[in-house]
């Protein structure tokens, strides 16, 4: 059973940066495309960044040019570098498989962007 633990969230002012981490309990990144998702209050969970097994990345239009997804296979850790944060980026952020059935969802990490 794969376990995913997200961390790195916090409260920042608009224009600030955060780096999120997702630690996986096994070596899954070479098997599965992985993604970062977010869920804002009253909204559905959405995929904002995706990285394939081969390392190709793509992003939702709302974060393109500001967010960067990466991974460290040796550490079984997925990252999301978030720059130029906006209030509309406020949400709980999760990592999970980007294809097929998801693994059990972790607790997520809260990101709040406010002045």
C-alpha cells in the first residue's frame, strides 16, 4: 500500500514562494506519472502539474510559468516549486498518481496566499 505524505505548505503574501514536498513510501515515480492536485474550499480537486515516468511535465494554464514540478527518484520525493503566488492559489495541495486509479490520498498541505 503506497503512502503519500505532503509537506511544505504555509501562509505567504502574494508574490511569495513555497516549495512543497511529497514523500512516497515506495519507488513509484519510475512506474507512474505523478501529479500535484489542489482543492480550494467549495471547489473540486484539480490537477495543476504532472510529470511522466520519463520526466516530461505539463501544467494547468492557471499555474503555467509559475509552478515547477520535479522529483528525486533516489529519495522517492516529488516537489512543487511555486513562485509568484496569487490569492487564488490558496488551497490544500495533494500529490497522487496522474493516471489511472489514485492511491489513497494523503492529508495534503495547506497553502494560504493572503496580504
